């Protein structure tokens, strides 16, 4: 039976690229091989894949920059592969939004197993989001200059609509549902990434940094030694059910 997922393998080493594709195709995944991040970016804009296997050291734009660009737009699964086994490099990859990091040389079978796990996790999270969306009531969340329309997955900041990725939206809603409450990083990881996430909790810091760039002066502040909270200036927090005309 054909597998519905399309996986893009981005590596300038043709041998590694072909080897990874061969193992994935044995599992009936659809694949496309690319030798540079620039080619991958063109693919993303025209026919985005369901997952990326991304080498860090690429000619031109490197894997870190490409991962950062993708994460500014979507939460599609990304597994980074690299000859760099320094802990700092791994943490940087996870902070920029990769879901996993595998050091070369690696077992192709292990990579395929990790790919399966990430796609299963992604499928599960997407299904849960779909169920929540279908069960959602017509509510709105308003805090100061922030307006969330959860049933429409829309966000307005200071009267202007802002495009957020699914993780950014989920994180913002967690804070909006409990203004002034301090959340630990572990709590935020569980709410946004799921209980089975095993990456660095610095992913929380990076996601909030991205949110602050899109929502200038968003009142999310660090709570030293604990995590984060969204402060309000005394404006009323509402969770109102709207009525249709």
C-alpha cells in the first residue's frame, strides 16, 4: 500500500541523499532529493512536502537558516542530520525548531524509525487539533490589545491580523486562557509539543522569541527560575460566546 507522505531529503552529498531515499522508498514513502537549501525553499513555495530530512552543512544557505525560515511559516516535521556532534550544535538545531537531530554517520534504519515516529506524532497532533476545532464553540478571547478567535484560528494584535504557525497559536492561547499565571517550561512543552517530546526545553524560549517578533510588545515575560507568564495591565479577560445574527 502506498504511503501518502512526501519526504524531502536535503543533502549536498548525493550518496547519502540516494541512500536515505532508497530506505524510505522501501517503506513506500514518496521522496524528493535536493542538493541545496535554495532548491528546498523553491520546493516549499511550490509543492511543500510533509517532512524534511535536512543536512546542516549545505552550500549557500545552511540547514540552520533554512530550518529557521520554515519555522517562521509552519510546523512541518524536520529532522536534522549533521557530522557535527557537539552539544551546542544539537541544541541550536532544536532551538531553531528541528524535531530531532541525528549525527553522521548514522544507521539508515534508525533514521527511518525516527521519521516514522515524528510522522505518527505529527498525525496524532493534527488529528487532535482537528477534533478540538470541530468541537469548538463560537468563543473569543480578548486581553488588552490581543484578540483570539479560536474557532477560526485567527489572531489580532492592536487591531491588525497576524499570521501565526500552529505552535505559536497554541502557545498564545495557553497564555490567553490563564493571564498572569506563571507556566514552567515543562508545562509549556507538554501543552504545545506533547507529552512525548524529548528535545530541549530551550525550544520554548525560541518559540516565544518568534512570537515577540510577530506581536511587538506582547506582554509575555520571563519568570526567573520558573518559566513565563503573560501579564495584563488590568484589562478585562473575557471568554465570551458570540451569537450569530
